[in-house]
């Protein structure tokens, strides 16, 4: 079990009740921005390396939060990077020294935040390490590099602090909610933080300052190892891979049982990204079932019972392969095999053809939660929660990585486009993982869960769901941020 | 490229033309049985360890072929093995010394053929190695143990010959066709052989003798490494995993485009295991297309073109993971996670419910090759052939592991029951692999291949198929055995 207790010399911390104990957390907000110079003591320059979705969001949030201080945020890009123009558009320029070559920016920064793609990080981390100035702190936003160093026998360079602040949402959400935070103090994406190396004793406050500057409603503690596992498993399961498998299998199921394509789409993809995600975000997981009528609950119960077992089996398999390094090894092999070749897309299957039509008629109709779909989705989400709990993750990490990131960050974006689009446009590591595991969920549900859905519900499973400690953990996390729906452009 | 040339002091070898060169092969047959004592010079006792499908078949074939010689074949079983009664039924008894404890039989044998399950082999090979008598030869029928030793840093014990004879068909076929060979000399399952360690210089003739005694129509040379890769990849692809993915995706496709369940089953599963497999077995791969009418060929061409790319991509991914050890690692993790728990079955999906009805009306109707299904199946098979060729496998291995084992061994059994039954009842290593990869083929075909099947055919791909060297290699292999269809009880 990861320790979740810590102290800060700068910020006033709180204690949050979670199942079986408490976690120390930092509640964020713009009123804390005046404390940032103290949290960043010794840091005059922050270099954000990379301009992908996270780099683009974090560099801007950090700069805006640190406006008026003498801490400068610069963006470092690879020679020939196609992102130079966009970075300039957002006010990072060579002229004022806030845009430059990645190794030059690295050499000039006291905190170097590495947000380049996983494959680039795997290929170039040694050059970056070599360019660090003495005592500079290395910042990460997920644990991929740790996994890669373990797999290849590498190490973080000695004498440097290594910290991570990991927003539990995609980069676009990190920026969008931060902007909404200007009106509603505390709107944002929760983050975990980890201290992996702390040679000068200032790592925790630097990490907390970074998280506050990103706009995190609350920040909880984890380890890089725990973050790595939950992050990579989560995107292969309920955050991306499983969602794709779920909606593909449900669409086919509904078509085969007589629905036209539009109805089948509304009952599957549209239902998950719309009413189900919204209900969970606003009222929690139990509310999905409670808001159904008795006939709907009976369907929910049968599907929950039929789905939980196969879902748990696959999540456990993913977890084993991630923890073992096998999953990361497959990413390395895929990158090597594919080379510069594009991965084929998955957005061509028949269901996506009707997405536009469904989205076009949203204004005319309020879609209710579909009990069949809801049972499948909630069972899969709960299976991931249970697997993470069994493997000893902190409760904040469990509910953020299994529930909050899904319903408050990813699903709203999937609602604006569709699930396949998001799978085809996420990071390569996530995309490769979703393509490996999504079909496993799809096949298991079609071949095992749906045929079993005619059976009576499993009362023991349903009682476990009803009395599940995750509801308490979710409610505690929900109290820490204002009720705000992300507004997806 | 694996060397395929060798010499024998006992048997007269032949040279077979294959694309780009020749392979040395041994044509089998009962007329060679009198040479077996010479081939087994120095071997008085053969111990067959294990009574799974291969052990059950090989122990009986060896005993029957060696009847009248002074070479005794004994079966060794684990203490408490549930197979004792069945071994006795087939004439192996403690009383005459042909049935005993596995370590005792090992200690008493000059050639110890290890046919226990992969998981048992992984767990117990060290005990078995320790029990070997000095100079005894270790026999294997696939390369799993080599992969396992590599993954765990182990080694074969020095001073012992290590040979493999690997029938390119399941155990039941190895016995069934051997029995048919009593009437039609030369009926049987082809085998590859490998010499991994040869301290006394007699390894090749021992392996050839073993293969002849099993009834192999012809025996070709490979390496344990090459055998391991093609075996594990093949069962994950066209032999098992891909077949499952193909028929599930086609059944759904046909249902969604208006077929009733019986018709959809006949066009998918029944078509692959029946007319398509039969046509390939009797007349080769090109015949599947040539026997279609022009409208059918046009459909075949579009589906072949749409399927080949996604199929090749997945086969390449499987190959990478097998060669890297990642795939075997996942099997080890699964065995550890599942422990004694049963894997869930995949035979519950809607399509299998109509299988019995389809089989019952076989007598009334001669089902023609379905061009849509045929394009998908032949493209997948060719993709595997091409991947194996690119990775340097001998042509005999390529066509036996990709085509002949499918159409002459596995598909006839799948025709008698169904594909899901075979997946749920094969070895655990194969079963785990089919469950990992079958869904990948299913999803890729549903999401990428079938949507692309409206496009015009890819003429370059079709020309490559038409002029493919595999046709020549298959024809050469076909000449080496009598034309006999396996009779599945």
C-alpha cells in the first residue's frame, strides 16, 4: 500500500477520509497562486519540453499562474518541430527567450518538465539528462519513463530531484477547465504527485506548487510506480480500450436484436458518453442504477452481474502485463515494427457512420440512461476499481483514474466527437494499448457476458456494488471541487 | 534462413524442390519400419512421458511400429495422474513394465519423449533432467521448452542429445491417420525434426526413426527455435486464433446484412471448416478462387484485398511478441493468475447455438464455397505464409504450419464439432493464445477489412497471390503423401 501522508512547508494541507483511513491532500485554487514563488524557491526558470496536448496545456497554465512573478516558463522543442508556429501563436517566442531548442531550454531551466511523446522520451532521455544543469529538478507527468528505464536497465541521473505531477485528465481538459477556473475558483483536473528523488528536500513543495499552478482542485500523493501502473492500465481499460470494446459490442448487439443504426448508436456510444457519464459525474455511480425505474433496474442488475466477471478477468490480465513490463515491451516492439508507418485507424466500422446524425438531433431529445448499457459500463468501471484496490493503490488514485478522469475529462470529449476518433487521436502508447485490449473486452462481452445476461442477477455482486467503499471515496473527492461541467469547444 | 540439408546413415533421403532452392526430406511409409532398429541403435527403451493428445497418439504409434523388435515403449505418468486407466485400456500396464511413474520411466529410458503439458514442463523439467540416465536422449514435440528455458535463463543438461520431432497436426490426427495408414501406406501427418544437441552423432537418425515410426508421410528439417516460433505463431493465427476471429466476425456480418442464423453459420463457420478446407486440401489455395464463377471471383478479390493488410499486420505483431518472449511471458503470468481456476469458455456466443442444426442437415445439401468468406480466409492464410517467409522459415515448415496442418488436421476436427469447442479444448498455451489474438482478428476485420470491402480489388495483391511461390511448395508437399481424407470419428 502506497503511503499517502506528507507535509508541506508552504501549503496548508487537509485530511480526507477514504475507505479504511485517510489521505493527506492539498485543496487547490487561485487564492494559492501568491504562494507559488515560495513553493518554487530556487526555481527561476521552468522549461516545458514538448508541445503535445499536455505540454500545450501545462506550459500555458504555468505561465498564466506565475504571471507577475520572476519565474519564467519556456517551451523547448526538437529541431524542426512542427509545433513551433502553434507555440508562437500562444505567446512563446524566441525573441523573449520563452521558446527554444529542447536541449538549450533544458540546460537553462531549474525545473525541466518532460512532456514529449513516450517514444521520443525513450529515444532521447539520455541526451536530455546530459544537458541538465547541476541540481535541476526533473518533472514528469506520468510514469512511462520509469517503466522504460526499468525495462532497459537505465536510471535517473543522480543528484537531481525527480518529481511527477500527473493530471488525471487529458491535456485539453487541463487547459479548458483551468480557463473556466477564472470564473469558478477551483475548477480544474485533479492531479496526483510523486517524489521519486529529493536530494535538496524541496521536492514536495515544488511538486505541490506545480500542481496548484496547473489548477488542480486537489492534489494527492502517490509513487511513480503506482502512478505508472494505474495510468497504463486505466487507459487500456475503462478510460479508452474498454470503452471502445463496450460500445462496439453493444452497437452490434442492439443491431442484431432489431434496432436501427441510429437507435443502436444512441443506446450504446451516445448513452455512455452522454447520460451515463453525466449521471456519474453529478451524482455518483450508484445514482445510475437508482434513477432507473424498476424494470430498468432489473435489466441493469442482470447486465451488471453478467459483465463484472469477464471484465475483472481482463483488467487483472492487463494489470499483470503492465506490472511485469510485458505491456511496455509490446509498445517498444510495435514502435520498432511500425517505424514511421501510420497505424491503421479504427474509425471506419459501421457504427461511426451514424454518429453525426445522432449528434445533430441532440437538441430535440433528452436521451434517458439505457439500463442494458449502464449495467455493462458500471460493471466494467467497478471491476477496474476493485482490481486497483486489491493491488494496493491509494483511494484517490483509484477513483480519479477509474471514474473521475473518465466522466469529467475523456467521455465529454468523446461525446463531442466519438470514441473511435479519440482512440485514433490519443498518444501512441495509449492507442496501441486500446487496440490491444479493446477487442478483448468486445469479444468477451459478446461471447460471455451478453449470452449470460438472461440469467437472474447475482445478488452478492449487487450487494457488493451497493455497499462499495468507492462511493464514499468518490463523494469525498467530489466535495473538493466546484460543480462545473467541462465545456468542450 | 534455417539450413534444410542433412544426411542419414540409415534412410535414403530425397530432394524436394521448393521456392528458391531445395530441401532434403525423408519420405515415410510402413516399408521403412524394418530400418527402425538401426535408426534407434543404442536405444532399447523409449519412455513417453505424458498422456495428453500427443502422448496418447505417439506412444501407441511408436509401440505399433516397433512391434516385433526388442525396443520397448513405456508410458510415464505423474503420481496420481487421471490418465492411468486410459493408458491401461490401450495396453500400457505396470505388469509388463510399460506403465510407471514418470521419473522412474525417465530413469529407465534411452530416449525420453516429453509430451506433458507446457505448464507441467515449465514446472518439472529440472526434476526430469535430474532423473535422466547418462547419455539418454531428450525428445520434444514442440519448442515450448526452449522458449521457457530462454525466458528463465535455464539450459538443457549437457551430455544429452536433444532432438525434436514435431507432427504438424494435433495428437488425434496423428493416431487417426496412422491407423488409416494400415490400408493406405503413407497416410499420416507430416513432421519436422530438429537436432538441438548431438553428443554421440546419432541424433539425426534417431529423430528420423521416431518420425517414421509415427507415420509421417514426409519429414523435413528445421531448428528448435524456428519450430518454436512457427508453432506458437501458427496456433495464435490461422490454425486457431484467427479462425475463431474470422468466423465470429463473419457470422455477425452476415446476420447484420440480413441472413438468418442458420444461413450465417453456413456461410461462415461451416464454409471454412467444410468446402473451403476441402478445396485447399484437395486442390490447393488457388483453386478456391478458380472454382468460383466470375461474380464470385469479384467478391473474393475484394475481400482478399481488404483483408490481407490487417491480417498481415496482426500476424507480424504476433510474430514479434513470440520471438521476443513477450507472448510466452504472458502465458506464464496467466497460469500464475488463474492458478487452478478454469478459464471461461468462449462457446456460449450466439453463433454456436445453431451449429448442431447446420450439421444435422449436411446430408441434404452440398454447400458451395462462399466467396466473401473464402476471400477473408485465404488472405489470412497467405498473410501468415508471407510473414513466415519474410522471417526465413523453411518452405516445408511454412506450408505445413500455415496450410496443411489447418486443412488436413484441425479444420476437419472443427468441422465435426465446431471452432469454439476446439479453442476451448486445446492445450492451455494454445488456448490462452487464441483468446488473446482471436479478438484482434475479429475486431480488425469488422472495423477495417469489411468496411473496405466495397473498394475495388488491389490488383498488385491479387497478382502476388496468383503467382505466389507457396503454390509450388504446396504441390511439392502434396506429392509426398497419398490422397487420403482424415476420417474423424
